[in-house]
């Protein structure tokens, strides 16, 4: 008769009965900046959707309100952090004075921006 193999008994790992609870962050659409004693309230108006390095222009999707030529904006991202004044604004290769909500506009920027960077109106 063939010999029967004995089954190895393995020690069970202790089961944790505590459930992990994920914290849900509230998304704020405005921030405050303190520089040189001035407090500036920021309102998020858009998000960068593309960057064109040869012409130093960014495509921005406007999420709320509007932006106009002459407005001051603040672009903030993982490695991006600068303020500038809007000097040129385009929609489908046509120069415009104001971009409204849900439009994707192009504007000249002084520094590199990345997809997903937030655009705030000062």
C-alpha cells in the first residue's frame, strides 16, 4: 500500500477586526496667500489642459466666472508657482477680450506650466 502524505499545518495570521476609514477631503475653490503683510484671496477659475513650449502658451479650461485681458492670475501646481498679468487671450486662434465659463482659451505665460495646474484669479 502507498503511504499517505501528512498535510502540513500552517499557522493562521491574526485577522484585524478594525476597519480602515478613509478621510474625505473637502475641495475648496478659494485659498489665501500672505506675502509682505498683504492677504490676497484666491478664487480658482480654471485648470491647465495643455502647454505649448515653442510659443510659451497654455490652454486653460475656465471652470467658473470669467477671465479678461488685464486680469492678474496665479498659476499653482506641483512644480509651478507664479503670478502674472494676462496680456493675450485666444479662442480657436481668434483674439478675444474675455473668456467665459466652460471655454478652453489660450494665453501666453512667462514660465512652463503643466497639465492639471490650477489657475486662480487675484
